[in-house]
């Protein structure tokens, strides 16, 4: 009797495992898990990497230098090949040290008439001083800003190229801010936020179109380092938690869980703060945070090591594919 029972249980287990319907539905479930809900184009990481290289070829894009001027021209002219509505917004602002800076925000809009729209943004210029370099002799040198500048621009340039090939359902504004990183060096800082994000402060108070609004925004900051970790930035979590969750869920669903961690990070003063403050639009900061560094940012933040050698096309792909997924799935 005991053996009969064991035999019957064994049979039940085998037949369960061999149930073709069950196997198929499990396969369908996992396919649904890994597949985006709509047809999302494939982000080309080599193309994005090439846009990093092209920006760095100008040298550090420090405000007031020819490299800065030329790179603005390069970015705007590339965007114009993919988008018919490109605006270069010019302004003058005082820096913490009293110097007057000429800034240029570069904006590319798809379906500008639609109210239903999102913002994809980053800053494009380089920090003038590598004030966090481990070597004190190098702290007055400008930063190549491969990661802290060029990486976000490169991802959004490739996204723009994709939008030109297949128009998304919703309106999109790619906004590339100038003068984000001209904040006071560590030893001169009074802990004030207002000297950072000058370009986003200008745009948020003087939008390129009157009465501008959007559903939400995503800010890219340092999105190209190898093995980057995107933690849940604190200000975004407080003010745009549902959107942050949506982005992280999209990234995890399409296979980028090693980058997009469901782990709380610190609060960062970044361009998203000013858009939320002046425009009342929720913005998520997608930023490389690292709890093992003194700064809390990625290890080469504001050092001379933030150069091309510290860029990985796979990270650009993870961020770029996630941005395309969010943009094309948005209703
Ligand atoms: C502050 O250091 C206060 N904010 C950093 C924002 C930033 C600079 N992101 C990139 N570079
Ligand atoms: Zn910076």
C-alpha cells in the first residue's frame, strides 16, 4: 500500500511537470516580464558612445571658452538633423565669484502643440575645476566631464535620433542645460544651493514657450560609468516617488536590475530641484550615487579621472533603453 501511494504521488508530480499548458503559460509569463508593453526601438550604444567622443574632442566645455561655444554649436546642429523644433535659449548670469557667464540651454521638442508631454534633461557643460581630485596639484584643472556632462547628452542625442525614426505618442522636450556645474569649490562653499544649476534656474523661470507645462521630467546625471549604481535619490523619492518607481520598474523589467537598485540614496541639489520649485513639475534625478565614497557620488566625481577611459557603452545602453521604454510606453 505504501509503495502504491508513493507511485501515485510520483505520477502526479510527473504529470504536473509535463502539463503542456502549464509550461506554456509559464513561458508566456516570463516573456511578458522581459518584453516592453509596446514596440520600443533598440537604443544604439555605439552611436551614443560616439556622441561622448565627439563632445570630448572639443576639450573641457568650460563656460567662457571656445570649446564651450563650439560644443553648443555641435549639439544644436546634430539635434536639428533629427528634430524640426530646436531652440537655443541664451542668457547671462552671475556666478558665485561675480563673473558674468554666457549660458545656452538647448531644447528639442517633438509634438510641441501637445499638452501631454514629458521632459528629458541633463546638463551639457564641464565643471571648470576638478576640486575633488585626490591630487591637490590637479584641483584647479578643468574636468573633461565625460560622465558628468557628456554621458547624459550622448544618451539624449541617441534618443533624439530614435525619436526621428519613430515618433513617440506623447510630446517630448529634450532640454540640455548649461551652467549646472559652476558651483563654488569645496573650500569656498557656504553650503548654498543657488550657485548650482544656473541654467535650469533660468529655464524654469523663463520657459522657452509661455505657460509651459509637462506631466513629469527625468534628469540624467552621470549615466556612463562602468557598473554605475542608480539609487533612489531622496528629493525625487519625496516629490516624484510614483514616477521614480515607474522608471525603476521599467529598467528592472527589461533586464537592468544591476544598475537600477531599489535602495535609498541621499538628497542631491541638482537641476531637478529648480524645475520642481519654479514650474511645479515632478522630476526624477537618475544619478549615479555610491554610498562608499565620501561625496556620495560616483568615485571620479569632479576629478580629472572623469574622462573617456571611465565611460562604458553598456551603461549608456541601460539608461538609454530605459528612457526609450518610458517614452514610448507613456500614454
Ligand atoms: C552639489 O554638489 C551641491 N550638487 C551636485 C550636483 C551635481 C554636480 N551633479 C553633477 N555635478
Ligand atoms: Zn558636476
